[in-house]
């Protein structure tokens, strides 16, 4: 009698000084896995190695037909099945997706949530129908402000029961650069359940939270959307009471393919002295990556890495490489991406309560041992 959702759903919290990652964070980390960093070698992340992030449960979408409704401030509301969607001209785009909370667990103090280190990233080839094609068919009203995307998953978060919903401003939803997709395939195969089967949104250049999985509704509204994931979560705030700035596009980041071989427990890297080719990936959702610098001495000296051609994939990560000659002893390797708008990665930690859009330069400690 009188039970209430707040019995299971607490407020957002920042870890106390010295508080280690607890069982709730472990449970989230075991469900929501990252990209094993050695998989940065692949241009396109094989499914299963792409990171996964799901707030509630993965819906069971087998067996019964899926329906996508398009409604709200449109002249011709529609309900589409997946077969109708595949009858529209298809577009395939290579897109690097990163969770807005990537890097969160490295922050001090640590925002208590999905405890990502740096591995919440992946690149896939997504195939689907351009969102603007569907919206043009439906006829967006002149008074449209936001387009709301509703997933089939349902849960409670900080006491608020909800379907997972996010919105885009109508200009972004109708734009063709980036081309927002209602995607039904990942790397040429139907979406795996954890990546949104049968339909998801793909918003190139934006952090993961915008790419609504298990998409079942598209609703055009004439006021700004004020759903939980838009106005309560995914805001950059110092204090809980602030309105905060919305989290949108992906800040530049470079990561290294871990060199050498790892220690099982510590994951510390070991290399042998001599030539150690370094490589990695770099991306930015604001502008194309224009350069990557590498430091092998903990950030004192930086040198330019070589960038592979982008190959026309504006929204995908770019490979970089760098020739390093390792000498016996301990080293700290780092890489730092800059984009064509001059956005780059900070060397000291900026902080916000949600741990969002943090793109602090990665440090990779390496022990170099003698040849023999
Ligand atoms: N319906 C729904 N869509 C969602 C989410 C969710 O919990 N429910 N999580 C979002 C978040 S926070 C991220 S980072 C991406 C992760 O996509 P992936 O699991 O395919 O990598 O999905 C986004 N889309
Ligand atoms: Mo995310």
C-alpha cells in the first residue's frame, strides 16, 4: 500500500571522496559494454564489438509486425511497417557513434552512472531511409518546432516513468547534412536486438543519446520538447539546479590502439624496445578531423601523426599512425585530435555533473622491456 517509484529510483548522484565503483555501477557496466580498444583497428566495427548502451530493457521485437507511426503536426499522419520502409530509396552512411558519458568514470568526483572509461565508441555502416524523405511524405506543418522520437523501451529514471524519447530541432530533422536516417540495417544485416531491431534513428555527428533505438514513433510538435532525456538528463551542469546547456554533437577525441600486449589484471601495456608503430582513430562531430598529435612523454612534447585519407566518410573516425622508438622504462602515450573548426581535446579535466561530452586526452601507460 502506498508504494512509490522512488523506492527503486534515486536522484542523480556524484560519488563521495574515495568512493569506489559500486555494485549498481558494475551491473550497468556488465550490461552496457564498450569497444575492446584493439578493435579500433577495424574501419567498421564488427557487430558485437561496437559499444552498447541501453537505459532500460532491450525490447523483444521478434514475431509481431513492427509499426512506426508518424504524426503530430503533419498533414498526412501515417503508420508504416518495416516492408514499406525498405521500399523507399535506401541510403548507407558510415557513422562513428560515441556515448555522451564516455570517459565519465575517469572524472573526479565521479558522476554515479554507467561507468565508461574511454571505450564507449564504435563505427558502423547504417542503412535506412532519410528522415527528411519520411517527413516530406507526411508534410510537416509550418508551426513545427521539434520532432520527437519514441523508442519501444520503457523504464523509470530518477523517479520519472517514461518511454525513451529524444527530440531534434525541426531544421536538423529536415536537414540533409548530416543526413539523419531511420535505419534498419547495420553493416549490411538487420539491426541486432541490442542496437535497435528493427528500426533506429541515426544522427551523424551527435552523441549516442540522439540515436533512438527500437523506434516506434515520430511526432512533430509545435513547442520545444521537454521530455526527461531532453531537459533533465543530457545537460551540461555544474550544479543540480541549473537548466544547463544541452548535449548535442561529439567533441573531438583520439584513441590509441593499445600497443604491445596487456597484463591480464591491470591491462597495463608491455612493449619491447625498438620500433613500435602506434596507430589509432580520431573523430569529431563538429567538423572533420584536421590533425592528430602524439606524445610519448606524458604530454610534454607533441608531434604530428600521419592521417589516413578520410575516404569520403565525413561522419566516421579517421585512422592515424605514428612511428615510435621505445626505450626501456616507463612511458605515457597520448594522442590529441583537432578538427577543422579548431576544437581540440583538453589536457586537464573539465567537469560537469553528468560526466557528459568529456574528451580529456587519453593516457596510456606503457612499460618498455629490454629486447631478448
Ligand atoms: N530507445 C532507446 N534508444 C537509445 C538508448 C536507449 O536507452 N533507448 N540509449 C541511447 C544512448 S545513451 C546511446 S549512447 C546509444 C547507444 O547505441 P548503441 O547501443 O547502438 O551503441 O543509443 C541511444 N538510443
Ligand atoms: Mo549514451
